[in-house]
C-alpha cells in the first residue's frame, strides 16, 4: 500500500482520529495503481491526471517499488519536453541542452513519434501531442 498526505487528511484528520494510536495499514491506500519503470512517462502522467493522483509508485521488473512520481514534477517535465520539441522543430540545432535525463528522454520520445511518417505527418503528430498535453493541463488546472 501507500500512505500520502491525502490519506492522512481524509482518513485521520477529517474524522478526528487520534494519529498517535492510528496504524498506517488502517488508513493507507491498499493496492494502489502503479507504473513500471519502463512505462512511458506520458502514460504515467495521464494515469495520474485521469485518476486525480498526486503520487504514483514506480515498480521494477520484480514488482518492487523503486520510486515515487509526483504530479507537479511530471507536469514540469512534460512541459519542458514539449518546449524542447518546439525548439527542435524551430531550429536544426544539435541535441538537447538540459542534463535532466527524464526531460531528455521525454523529448526524444516525442521527437521520435513526431518524426514518423515524414515531415507533414510529423507536424500533425506534434500538434496532436501538444493538444493532448493542453487537454491534460486543462483537466488538472481548469
């Protein structure tokens, strides 16, 4: 399971439960949805947005938790990746300038999918991805 600030707020504080005598297993989210470390970052972001999660466990090949995604960090990385894609399409400069591996990976994945099928369909794919990201952000922030 996982316990988050939301679990504590909804299951302890709002119900006036005594925190000192509360066991984590009683208030945690049992069997949370998770992603695998090799799942696409945008899939993880979509899962978080669709389910209104602020945190999402990341599992390795054996199913052990290896990390925890945070929605704010994911949105920041997605926006950064989209900005890199836009910069790349506007300029024929060499690779990404950021040393952030996640941002670079997301940008590379977006560029790869945007370039499939030639320039025209690549531009259409990029536009569709930008629209999808705008829809995700609209859903998150109204």
